């Protein structure tokens, strides 16, 4: 078993790499009992680290924000990555980050062991920065908030302005941040569009973590960078604006599918539904869930898709009766 001092450092490192740890899982990672884990957590608190804990079967720990930044615990690989990343950030298109990156880099390299400084120097000498045309700047607070939501697997709300200048409110399950050229993109599952999207961070504002965690979905391509590249190449699926009117009160429709679509009361007994999707099938799932007569739909291709589904279900019902 590791010594108390080394185990405390290991505990601090684990708390710094994950927002929330269930107590039993954290004890298993440290190969100690839950009681020993509680003592180690108390030791961190005595050293000034703000560790929040919750009791019960699902209880656990997370490192909270304190009045000042406590010392970070990083391994050799993380230290090299930190130095290289700070050098890159000093030349980035992130507003207000250049000067701060230079100051932080000076502090990191001052305390870095000689062997690690040599590795950083080797990477710097073997790397050539290509000349790029200036790109749009990204607010550092926006970048940080989105990155934390990706890390914590927490649903995120934000305002977004699309290429046509239209502002919309989005709720997504953030997956990864991708840097392409001088632009940053967020790859996320859009909960109102029922599909994956890439969002330019310079068009994103007012990011608001919701506190709701989610189980990560499987990205339809190999990695997030490939998804962004396919979107830029125009090979990603095109979006379809859909509208439908159903014979159901607004409150019923909102309670059933209101979190994924935009709704509007036509009158006391009818509701108009609007949504942008990449597949008509998602719309049909939603309309089926409402369980009410459908008065009209657009575009015409959606009506055709409904007819195909209707024939398929009618054949299935007839075969079952026979």
C-alpha cells in the first residue's frame, strides 16, 4: 500500500481530473477502505483543499472551488503537455489569453525538472508554426465553460447565432472541443434537433451548465475532428425545417415533446410544432408520442414519409390479425 503522503497526492490528483467521484469507486482506485479514504479527505481539507462530500449509498467527493487556487498535482506527461499547451495558447485566437499564457508558462518552466525542460525544448525546436490568416477570437470564459461541460458530461444551454445571423437557444450534450485552423468548434448532440452538430465557439455565447449529467452517446464517425471536417466539407447531413399542426392542447404537447421542439398554440385545442432535423423519422417518433390527430405537416416529403410508415404499420397489423 502506498504511504500516507504519496496516497494523499494521488487522491488530490484524482480529484483534480474528475469532477465527481463516488466514494466506493475512489476508494477502489486508491486500494484503501472507505474509512481510510475519509481520513485522507480530511487531511486534504486540513491542508486547505476545499473537498465537498455527500453521504448515503451514492455519496462521493469532488474538489470545489476555493478562495485561491491550490497547488496542482501533475505527472511528467501532463507537465510537458501543460508547457506546450501554454506556448500554443500564447499565440492563439482566444481573447485575453495570450498574456496570461505567457505568465503561466514562466511559472511552470521555473519549477519544471531539467529533464522535462529538455523535452519541452526538443518539441519546440522540432515544431514550426505555419502562417495562418487571422481568425475570429473566442472569449476565454466561453471556452472554459464549454470545456468543463465536456469534461463533466453535463448538459449545456447556450445562445447560438448561425451562418444566416439567426439567434437560437440550444441545449446540448457536449462531446469534444476541436480546433481547426484558427477556429474552435464544439461537437455536441443537439437535444432539440435530435442529432449531432458542430458549433463555432465564436458564434456561441452565454454558456450555462444545467447541472444534469448524461451518459455519453456514440459519435457516428471515428472522432470529433473527423466530424468537424465533414461538416466543413459539406458532407454532413443537411438540416430540414419541419412544421406540423396537431389536434391537441398546447400543455399536452409541451409535456410530451416540448423539450425537443418549439410549440405554439393555434387555438385552445390545436398546437403548431416546429423543429429542425436531419431525418424525418425523428419527427414521426415525436408526433406518434403526442398521440393526437395530425391536421397538417410540411414539407411534402414528410407527408410522403408518413404515408410509407402508415402502409408499413397497416400491413403489419393485417398480418398479425391473419
